[in-house]
C-alpha cells in the first residue's frame, strides 16, 4: 500500500478528484494549504499598493492506494492537475504500513 500526497492548484482539485474516481480510487482527504516552491511567492497590486504574497494557496490531497493502482493514480493526478505552468504542484509517494477501518476493524487493503 502507498500513501499519495499531492499538492495542486485549488481550481484543479475537482478535476483531480473526478480523474481518481474514474480509476476506482474511493476516498481521499483534501486540505486547503499555503506554501511555496520554486516560484517563491509573487507580487500583487491591491488598491494601488504593491505587496508580496509569500505563500501561495494550494490544495493538498491525501489518498491511500493499493500497489497495483499506484501508477494509474499518479498518471491521473498528473493529467488532471497539469497546466504546463510553474506551480502545478508535486506528488509525494510514501510507504503505508497499516490501514485500519475503525467501524469494522478491517485492516490492510480491505480497509482502503
């Protein structure tokens, strides 16, 4: 089992969710976050005053997938979240040792 953490542009979150649903991913957690990568923020103009936005709004998606779904899930996220411009985001893949469904006590892949 793997844990995918994807950080994407907020307006792409629905497209990513739909793409993942089409390949059979059944659940995920979505969090609104702020951060920066290579873009290191940007400058904006508001009512004639210039100010620096150090942290850019993003959406963090966290989902647990079976090994056999991993490549499909990564591909779906990349296609749905990609715009070809700086700031499209990142995908982090980590090993997932254990999953337990609280309601039923199911463990492992059955709990996903």
